[in-house]
């Protein structure tokens, strides 16, 4: 019983952390989206790539990419403007 509770807690914690690192997209044009990535250590663009693949299953092209910190002690966030192929 204790092992089951530990596994359940581990799964809930992992899914909670994954939910914190989601990207958000807004539609700019018919096939163009602006994706705002979460603050990720090292400035990884994996959350943006996952969302872009969901929005554009046939492929996409990154038109503009900006990376930066919102504050001095913050992590790097990456924003994309993409166009679906």
C-alpha cells in the first residue's frame, strides 16, 4: 500500500511540473501563430516545438525567434512566430 502511494505521488508531481512548462499560442494570421514559451533553465525550445507540432502537423517554419529574461533572476524564455506549411 505504501509503494502504491509513493508511485501515485511521484506521477502527480511529475505531471504537475510538466503542466508548469507549457507554451501558449495565439493566432496572428490564417497559418501564422505566435508562441510564448515558459521560463526554462538553459533556454530550451522543446515546449515551443511540441506546441508547434500540435498546431501544424504537416510542418512549420520559424519566422522569428526571441529569447530573453524578464528579470535579472529569471530563467530564459523563448518566443516564436511560426507559419504552418
